[in-house]
C-alpha cells in the first residue's frame, strides 16, 4: 500500500484590484448577471460569466423551477450556452458570483458537484485548463487554476472505451 497526496494551489485575493484586468472584468460581468437569476424558491442568486479565447463573454444565471430538480445552476446555464454558441472556441475562465435576498453571502460559494463535472467535460474536451473565479457578495475572491483541481479523480470519456 502507498499513500498519495493530492494537492492544489489557489489564489486568495482580498480585493478585486489584485486580479488581472480580464478576470476583474469577468467577475464584474458575473456579478451583474446575478440580477437576471430566476430564484423565487431559494432566493439565492448566482451569476456566471464564461471568458472565451476569442474575447467573447457568455453569461448565465440560475433558473429555478417549481419542480425543483428541473432548475439549473448558473454555471451550467453559462457553460452550456458557450458550448452551444461557440463549440470550437476554447474556454479560458468562468467567474461565479453568489448573493442571497435573505442574508449577505460573505464567502465564495463553491460550485456544486454537477457543475464541476459539467465544466470538467469542457476542460477535458479542449485539453487546456479553465480558471475558476469565485466570490460571494463580499469577502475573499478565490482563483482556481483548473476545474480539475476542484474535482480530482474525475470521470471522463477515457473510461468509456478500453485505452
Ligand atoms: N446554485 C447555482 O446556481 N450554482 C451553484 O454552484 C450552487 C447553487 C443555485 C441552484 C439553486 O437555484 C440555488 O443556487 C440554491 O441551491
């Protein structure tokens, strides 16, 4: 038996000033896109902004449903929209911002497991990392270098046939 350690590094920014210009602007777009979230049930509004290699930015926000599981998280709305509109353009980064109508979200909201898996699919497809930027309404901003860091030992297409 051997033990393996899986480690990853993230940047923790106390303010947006220390982000690169493109990530600062992407986070601003994610914050603005919270506004159009449809979250009458949870009152938890999430905005996501996807930066593509061609400079385009695609947005998404959570869309809930009276039949709860039929709703979709902001990250998947945005990343599927990017895949639908620009199927062959590389995704560089996804910024995610969360706010609540009922309390102040003072820490970065972690993307759910389904969203991590969905983003990982595109990272695997394009064979290059996708940066993830996370923030609540206030507090630290986290920058992760790759979605694979947030989903180690993930399932991907290599398992679907013998290699
Ligand atoms: N939500 C997101 O949009 N992204 C996440 O990563 C976590 C949760 C949404 C789903 C639902 O509309 C609300 O937040 C509460 O779970």
